[in-house]
C-alpha cells in the first residue's frame, strides 16, 4: 500500500465495473470516485491550482473563489486545505447538503446564490457573483473551471491515457457533460492520437450545453444553464440527452445490485445503455463510460424517499422505496 503525505497523492485510476451482469449492458464503467475528494474533479482542481501557483496568480494572502454545484467545490476545498489557501465556493440551492457540509468541514466558506438566471438555472447568477468578488479588489482568484484549459488538460494527460492503456481496442467512450473538461480532454486525446474511438457526450435534458431548451433540473452535476466556453462540438461524434427520471431509475437499479453511484453516473449509464441498444443491437462493442463520483453525498436527494416524493412523485411510487422500521425494543 502507498504511503502518502498529501491527499492529492492518492487516486485509484484503474478500477472498472463490468455492467453486463449488473444491467445486461455491454459497458465498462470507469470509477473515478476513489480518492479523498470523492470524484473525478480532483484531477482538474489539482491541475488548475498548480497552474495558478506556477503562474504567480495564487500568492500568500489570496483567496481561491469558484462556482460549483458540489464536486469541484469539494476537490478545491481539499486542495486549498492541503496547500494553505483560503477558498470560497459559490453554489446554489441544488447543491447537496452533504456536499456543503463536507466543504465546510475542510475549511471552505460556502455561499449559496438563490437568484435564478434568464434560463431558469443558477449558473450565470453564480458566475456573476464570482466576477463581482474578483473585481472587488479583495484578493480573490477565480480559477474559472468553465474556461480554464487546465481543466481539460488534466484529463488529456491523465484520464484518457489510463483508459487507452486498459482498453487498447476501445470503440466507444461515453462522457458526461458538465463544464465539459473531462469530455474535451478525453476527446482531444483520442482524436490527436489517431484512435478510432466514437466519442459520445451525455447531457441532461434541460441543459443548454449542446443547444437544448432550458428546463428545470434538480439533480446536481451534469448539464448547464449557460454554455461552457470549453465545449468544442467538433470533437464530439454524438450527444445523448437523458431525462432526470431515467437518471433516478438507473442509480436505483445500480444500487439494488450494491453499486451506489451519484446522479451524474446514473445519467451517463442511462444514456450509454440507450445509445448502445440503438447503435449496436445484439452486439458487444468495447465501450467505456466514466462514472464521476460515488453516491454517499446524494443520500439526502436522489436516494431519499421524501426528496423523491417532493420532486419526482411518480418515480418515488414506481421504485417502492423501503421505509425505516422503528422498533420499541
């Protein structure tokens, strides 16, 4: 076992779940949640902070500020604590309470923006608030995950080569689209290394990233209400939009087999299964999907009966969720 001195030094990068016996789907799921930040966002966060330090943007007394719906905020909280920086996470009401508690436990300050933007989401409102902080002269440094090239470069140099080594005959790669850092880094890698891999982006219904119509979205993670600057559709071969009801059905199908994953993973797996059934019926191509995180921090939302009944009543009834038995013994 490795001996580490920094939480950034530990990351399991070679664990995959074969979903054929789990969901009867010819798909390998790359698990990115086994590190101290609990998600794939640790890679991008580490790369962006290192670049800001190297370029002299982060200096003693400066404060990192970033907009995040959860996972990047947690990753930056961890790295800021390790590197001795202050950090302010600007989020919105859809951020899981568990994620907010975790960021605060790591020493970060969490500010929740409740004003919606013109697309009915919160992203632009969060970004406007962050911009206001950076222009206030208070020593705030915005890493800007939505436009920072170090976001996708972290996956170009790390995530994609790891997949390539494990699956040299890879035919299809499914990547969820949030900031599109993971998507763009992997897509650029396989394109520039002349690998004939079909890149399929998986997005949430209601997201505007690929020109969709803005709608209410309750599951944090994938999707945006403002198109990220990083996205370049020329690297993407196809896009699948997944309704949140399918996301919830999929995470519960996985958890019923003992695999507790987050909402983003449910979206990616649902989209991948639908795409493979349509494009490769009865076949088993070499296909991989990236699972951004695990499910523990979603216990208050997509795995919580009261939350589901409030936001997705039909699904809550369909799932027949078991209640808690209170015994007087």
